[in-house]
C-alpha cells in the first residue's frame, strides 16, 4: 500500500513499537523505531522520514515537545500522535501544533494503516516504489541534481546563495559525486544563464594540449598548428567556464590561470598580444589542495583565488536516503533507452543498493543500473541480478536495544537466522556466478551434492536473466 514510505515509530512501550513496525512493514513501509523523544531526534538527525508516529505520554521529552521539534526542524514531515488518553482537548492541541492526525490506544491495524494513508495523501507524499513511468518527485531535485536528503537540501540552499554572485567557486567532492551538475546548476541560476556554459576536464589532456585548449594558439606555434584556434577562455567569454579536477594542472599552467583571474586577460600559445575575457570561473577537485600547497605542487595564491566560495559535495555513502530516487531516475532513463519498456526493482534488491557504500558514488550507481537494465530479462530486477560485490555487503542497519531478557533472546535468534540466510544465499549465488550458473559444476566446485545445492537454489528462488535455474 505504501512502498518506500519511511516511517519512524516513537513509543516508550516496546510492544507498541514492535506491533506498529510489523503492521506498517506489511503495508510496504520502511520502518525504524525509537523509545524516547531524544532517541527519535537522534535517529532523525541521521536520516529523513516521511511520517513520524509518536506517543504523547513518554518520560523525558513527551510527544508534544517532540512534535514541536519536528515541525521546527523538518516541517514537511507528517506527524501522527497516539495516546491512551484520548480526550478531545489532547487531540485538538496536537492538531493545532501541527499533527496531521491522532489515534487512541488500543488501535487496530486498519486504524493505523488508515492514519498513515491520510498522512501520505495530505502531505502530498508519493510511493517510492521505483516504477519507471513515475517522474522523480520535484522535492528531490534541483535542476538536474537529484536528492532530497538533509545534506542535499543544505547544498541546494548554498547553490541558491552562490549562483547570483559573480565570484569564483571551488567544488570539493570525490570522483563521481556530480560536481559538473552542481556547476551547471550554479550557471543556470546565475545572471550569466543566457550565455554559454563551457567545461573542460583537466585530467584528459597533456600540459601542452591543455594550454592550447584553455588559451588557444596561433598558426605555426607548434607542429600541427596549421590554423589559429581560439581557446575556451575566449569561447566562454560572457558565460561560465568550469574546470574539473583543477588539482591535476601543472605549476606553470597554474601561474597562467592566476594571471587570468587577476588581470582578466590571457595570451594564446605562440602569440604576442593578449586578449581580454569576462568569464565566471568554477573549478572542482577530488584532491586535498591544501595538502598539495604544503607539498609545493599547488600555488597557494591560486588556491585562495579559486576558493572564494567553497562548496562541499557529499559522497553517496553519506546520503543514502537519496539512493531510491537516484535509482528510479536511472531505471527510467535506461529502460526508455534500451527497450522503451518498464523496469522495476524488488525491495530486497533496493535494500542491497541502499546498504552498499558506493566508492564510485553516483557515477557507479548509474553504471550499475544501466548494466542491470540491459542484463536482466523481463521487467523486474531481483537481488541475484546484482553484482556479487554489492550482494556481499556486511549486515547493517539499526538494531533496537532489547529491554527484557525475553526480548534479548528473541533478538539473538532473529539475528542468527538473518545472518545465516544472508551468507547462505550469497554463498550459493557466488558459486553459480563462478560457474556460469551451471548447478552441477557449481556443486562440484563447492564440494556439495548437486541435489542439496539445487534445493538451496529453489529455497532462495535464484534466477539468471529471469529464468529459473
């Protein structure tokens, strides 16, 4: 009913949290729990939630105080209050303070599901079920940048403040985080938006070719220069010039860039005269330029000229709440390109994507989704379609601390069962991968009888390219 909707249940009674979690998971929600208002705020500091369901009467910070804090920090979050003291004044006070609904203990699963349904509808929330025909919610976008997490919303605020100025910007971020998209967003929202946006990756060229691309050259200035050619500083005049991976530029070229920033002029390679340029310069790096200054490989004065307005782009592992929206976007993009059809992803497969650390960031996710769309026959991507490196993740996620010995015993049994299930499934899938999904050969490889391995294949419903093994 609500696939992908993220819900936080807050109640000092463990049984209430457990019951709500079970009910809402049956409805397709992704559910976390907290046993106090303070714990809830701590959990919300690490990830975003669409709906918070909180008890009103709790020791320490009560539900009304928590409601006030939530509405102050994340006003778009829908809040439902639950109470054993179902008086009209209590309900009215909660609604006036920003709650979208309230339910009284004891409540039925249907009442809880109905309250969440109303919250989803009233807040304009969408089901994040990765259906490719659904457009990415505008709440999760800024231009071509996708992400609605707190870190990305903070980034959007910075872009909005930086864009109207004409100062130089230095974007700090790991490879694959989308630094050029940020540069384009700044240009699009600037006073230079009607002029050209020109970009150049400084890692792609030798020093001599890089200087020629930047400053242009005159005819006969070097072997092969049969005609004069304008440089990108001349082409970008009046617009925005984005230089990616500025940390790879040599010291001599750095000196020439510094002259451009100081004098707004440059000299073409082999030329005698200078040319003027009026550009806004945006640069980006995945390196520690201050460490390079200490090493003597980057000019300090150039760094200060470039770093007037620094922007720090978070890696994907620091904004995992954005992975579903990004995956939906890439699924739609590559499904349309590959076959014009529809490709969706099972929640179990999405769970692996969310818990993977993505060392290659958004670029790696995009490449993986493209491969999945091409290689997975049919319209559904399953966990077994994912690369082994992603399936081989460590167990992770928040664990609710047990409050009684019985809860501790149950938690230990559940963790053992989940761990065995995960390692067993990964073991079988990896064996099949190594042996081109030939069950007999995989059984010999791992030292198991074919019938036993085949039983595990059936147990986990493992398939390759949509066909049963």
